[in-house]
């Protein structure tokens, strides 16, 4: 990647589940290229709406594929720039020091679990996956009255961290080792959390945004994302190559 001689800065609209991973990713990218990365983290649907309303973002990293596809149909995405970059995983989490011990997800029914936090399913793909998984396990009707909704996954985690909820369903990427107890949700219980990115067509810094997109998709970028708990996605080119073999 070419070193940028002038101080270019790009603004990235990124789903809240990416806050930890993309902060480190941006630092490494800036050290490599000289391009600074500024983030606006939030719920995917809300970020997409901001792009529809003309927000000055250069790159959009969503927590799903649907919102990138919708923006593309509206002519708001630069041609040929949409790409899968990660697949997220969902966890049930209780914080360090919690009196609650969950051996399986069904234990959320227990009387000692009074409040369960999830991200709003209408704006956050991880919230939607949480509702799907709880429904598939036959838990939703039993625990719906306990549910409190965060505006995004970062706020959802904060509810538990501050004692306003006992447990949360969160992206694995936001949970650090030793931070508490977590149970992985079987991904067969919900639609795959495939995450897509694209360059915003109205961006005046598409070249720099393209460099960052390439870095995210590069082996180095993918290795970092996997360290944060994301699974690598197979690109369409790789799928074609595998089918040809």
C-alpha cells in the first residue's frame, strides 16, 4: 500500500460491534499508510439512514449485508465496492463478579435473572439474531418480559456493566478474556451474521477509503478481525475458484 504524503482523513460509519476491532485496525492502517481514520459507531440501520440523508461518510461497515445492498439499490454506493469482510458470532454474557451462573442459555429463564439486555432488533443485526435464537430455543415467550433494549450493542453491554441488566446477548468481538462468563450461541439458531462494507458514492476520498477497504480484506486485516472473534467469510471469487476445482 502506498504511503500517503499528505494528511488524508477518512470517516467510517461502522456498526457498534466493530468498536474495539476497528479502533486497532485503524491505528495499524494509519501507521502503514498515513491515512487517518475517524469513526462514527452506531446501529447499522441508523448509520444507513444517515447515509441516505447525506451524512459525509467515506466508508460504511455494516453488521449485515442487507443495508449495504439497499443503499446500493438507491445508487448511494460506489460501483463494485461492496464486499463481505466478516461473520459475527453471538454470545450470552454475564459480567465478572456476577452472582448468576449460567450453564446453558435456557438458564435465562431462572428467577435470579431479572433483566436481559439485547440490542434493538429493528436497528441492530445482532439484536435481530438474538431474538431469532431465543425464539428458536423456545425461550422468547418465557423471558420477553425481562428484555431491555439497547440502542446498539455497545449500549447493551453497558447496561450489564452498570448493573442495569443481569445478562446480555452480545457480539463475541466485544467480550475480552477474563471479563466474565459467556456462552456461545449456536449459529444455526439464527441467520448468519454476515457483515458487508462499501465505499459511499458521495465520498470525495474514495481512493483513501479504497485503501482502507483493501486493508480490512487483506490477510493482515482478516487476521486481526479473527483475533477479535470474527469468522472469515468466503468471497465470491473464492467461491467461484473452489467450484471450478
